C-alpha cells in the first residue's frame, strides 16, 4: 500500500493553508474595492406608511416592514445596554470584526448550551440585515465584512447602534425597537423598563426561537436568555447584582400573526392604499416612504361600527352571511366609519364598497322625492289593497304587499311608514320611472349601478353597494345637498412635508329644502310608527330612515340618518337566491330586524356626546283637504286584512 509520510503531509497542509490564505486575501481585497456600500440611510430610514384616524390615532400601516425610526437618545440607556449585553458587549471598544469576540462566542455557546452571545459584531449584523441576503456563502460573508468595515469608517458607533436598533427584526412583523415595544408590551420604546428591555434584547437574536406565543419551550428559552442578558449587564457594570435579582420576568402581550390587515381594519387600510395609488403614489413610496396619511375615519364611530356588528350579528349565522356598513357626514361626503367584513385576511371583498345586494324598499324614497317634486303631497290618499296589477310595457305586472296585507285607502305618509308596495308602484308610474331613476342619480346612486326605468325600480330591483345608499341618504340629511364620498384628507412625507391635501368639498344642491323637509318627515314616520320602530327603539334622538327587504328575503337593509350623520347597513349572502329567513331564529329576516338594530347601536355609539338636533319642519303637511289619487291599475277584489 502506498503511504504518505508525516513530513509530506505537513508540507501539503502548509502549502494548502498558505494557498487558502493567499486566495482568501485576494478575494477579500478584490471585494473591498468592488463592493459598494449602499447609503445606510436609504434602508434605515425606510418606514411603513402610517394611516391615522381623524384624531391622529393610528389605524394601521402599509409596508413590507413595520418600522418607526427612533433616535438613539430617545431609547432608554438600560435598553441599549441590554442589547449590548445580549449581542456585543465590547461593541464600543472593538472593531467591525472581532476575532477574539468570535472565539469567545464559540466557547460561551458551548458552556451555555446555545444561550450565549453571537459571533458577529453588531456592525456585522447591521450590514447583513440592511444590505445583504441571508444566504450562507463565503461570498456573502466576505461582502458582510467589507460593508461592516466601510460602515465603521463612515459612521460613529452611536450611529451604527441607532441604525441597528431601528433595523433588526424582532418578530411579529416588527422591525426596530419602537414597533417591537408596541408588539410585545403595548408601549413606546422610551417607556420600557429594565425587565421589558431585557426581553426585547433577548428576542432579537431569533424571534421564532424565543417568542413565547409559539410554544412553552420558547418561553423557557426566553426566560433563560433573559437571565443571560441581566447577568451580562452585571458583568459589564451597568447594573448591580441586587438590581438584577430584583428584576422579575415581565408579562408579554399575546401576539397576532396576521399583521396589520387582519380584522375589520384591514378593509380601511386597503381602501387607503388603493386610493393613494389612484392619486399617483408609487408602491415604493407606500412600502417604505414613511408617509403619514390622515383620513376622515372617526375613531369613536369606527369603534362603534365594529362593536355593533360584532354584538348584533346573529349567533350561529352561516359562514356566507355578510354585513356591510358605511357612515357618511352629510354635506361634506366624509366617510367616518366603514365595516367591510370581519377579517380582510380571510375575505378580500369589501362588503361595504364592493359587494352588491338587491336594495329592496330602500329605493322607495327616490319615488317619494320624485312625487314631492311633482306636487304630490304626503297627505294624498292612495289605494293600498293587495295584490294589484299594473301595465309594464304591455305586460301585466303583479304587485303584492309584504305578507300580502291589504290597507285600503291610506295616505302616502302611511304608505311610506309601512312600506306599502301597491301604493309606491303606482306613485312611480304616475311621476314616471325615468324621474325616479333621475332622483336616485342626483341623490348619489352612481351610473355603475344599473337601474331600468320600469315600474319595479321603486321596489329596489337594482343592486347597489352599501356606500351608494349611505351617500344618497346623506343627501337627504343635508337638505338636498350632494357631496361625493371621500376619506383621505392629507398625506405627509417622512420629513413632515405635505405631499397631498384634499381639496375643499364641492357640495351640489340637487333638491329643494322644502322637498327634503317633507321627505324627511315621511321617513321619520318609518322610525316612529312604521317598519323600523322596533329595530330603532332607544336611539334617543330624531332619526329618519327606510327599511328594505328584497324578494324572498334574500337581502335586508336599513338606511337612515340624523341631522349629523347618515348610515346604511345591509345583510346578505353570497348566493342572491338564498334567503335570510331562519337566521338568528327569525322566521322572517327583514330590514327592521338585525340591520335596523345594528344601525341603532352604531348610531348611539357614534353620536354619543354629540348634541341632539332636530330636523327642519315639513312644509306641506296638514291644513288642506287630502287629495285622492287613483292608481289606474286593475285592483283585486281581495278584502282588506
């Protein structure tokens, strides 16, 4: 057998070692002169776009990284020291790469079974996190060392530490100590005490390994790491041993893995993102530009909307049941609250602005407004028998009241209060279905919602979005002034400069105040003595509105308003052929049940503390003999019930 002498092996080892050293050195020198260091601020200063309520409170964020930059001076000293104790105790005295530090880390981790410090310096960690991928290759490691050395030549130690603490990932979607503090302790970094700081410092090494939300083992590892950090602070002379012993492990907030888009707020955030893109903001700006977006969303109203739906959604409801809610400020068009669904992460279709549902009798006020404009008063008398038959382009059109109830001769006011179909269809025919469509358009139902000028238009054969109906009723609430809906007031850059500012609303008067006063009087009767009386009980302030229930109870609506606020609520299922009946134990789910109750609960919360205002007095009510109107339709001989 061929044998190699020990002396030859030694010579080969020396040669290979020398060759490796020369090759490695050559590669390093080459990298030093060819690897350009990016501008550190280009990465560190990238921040999420923050979306705010009208009062400045935060709704959520847009951005790949959830980060808020905090100056080092505003970070507690014990937080900085805890991080140094965990990651690089000799940071201020060592260079970008420490051979001795690397050796100590190896020995330390062997002694503590993996709970010791890391081998990389903080400068290296920052270089890797900010400018490189996580691949494990020699090339990447050399680039890391080159960038770390160049960083140290360009920045002070304080600047590197500040950038590092604003860059490093802490888990739960948070980058930097500020957002990590919010995620784990629901407070700002400047408010962290020693124990909380030690936890933050412990977790940053490997959030998936230490975050206690994932497992009990993680909690055990975190507690051991927590003690390691405190011990390191004692050894460095930053705290006393007595202080370390007195520092107890703190309570950590439960985490949510879904991120900012989870829950109902996700619909608001996505609306803002889409609108900003429409306004010309780039994805790059939104993802890392540190924009501050101020909206019209009112925190009190939004909280009330979510709470109302959560509390009053029927127990045991089918998964395909959907509820949409939108609230508009009359006269300005500001959207102050919106409920698009329970969780945007699970369902990306916004049930307030994107889903559609048959409108039912929420369209009757458009016929009423057309009638009032034509001089037909609320005191006019009509035949409310059921069923009745009318001409629809030469074809007989059968109309029935809800439950096939016959009313005999009653006023238009009563027909409005009790939503009598066999009076509203002939009203629409008399004024002209095209005039009903015109009123709906003027009020705010957009051209995208198909409406045919046929007798059925007054019964809500169209399928609008919830926001469309809320806007139209806001026009009623503002005494005939239409304002387009909007929700972004201002966008500021990371330096505070104004990048976008909404123009002042340009309201347009589309109905006379007198017509609107009488219309509102009629819709108040719906709340006081009509189909919404039960559902709106306990509101405690003047309100007007209209229930809506489509054919076979496939959708149920309530749209209403006070002088300060208009809101619409719709309940429907994915399949328009499926009935709502039976949900929540009700044999008949109408607009006066769950939708009206949700609307009332929302309004009570949204208007809490606001003054109680009255509507304008009606103009053409009482004082004259009633006018008897004939439908011109063939009436049945069915007796009144």
